[in-house]
């Protein structure tokens, strides 16, 4: 089964440089929100300093959204403490 990936533009540049490091792991987060609201936050629409490479929908019709290029570092859970 194919799952198309839709490219979504970020509203804010909430990502950084990865340098020349290869991809070495995958981080999976769960969000308790709704997909459309999560998408708005994760693309920089709510001024929360967080981003992801991909957002995978839980419901039919939402699909997979690509937000940050794999050559960049997404900020995932935001600023660490």
C-alpha cells in the first residue's frame, strides 16, 4: 500500500542545521491534539518553538505531511531543559 507524502511549507523557520551528520535514528512522538491543530502548531503557526520532519495522521484522509527537510534538524519537543 502506498502512502503519499504531502509537502507542507513552514510558517516560521523553526529548524536548524544538521551539518554533515547522517540520519542515525527516528524519533516518534505522540500528540494528543487533533491533526489540523497539530499541523498548525508544528509548522510554526502558533509561535511555539517546535517542529517535526513528518506528521502522520491517525485518521483516514489526513495522510502524511512533510514539514522540515531531512537535511535540516527539526526541533521536535522544543527547547530542552
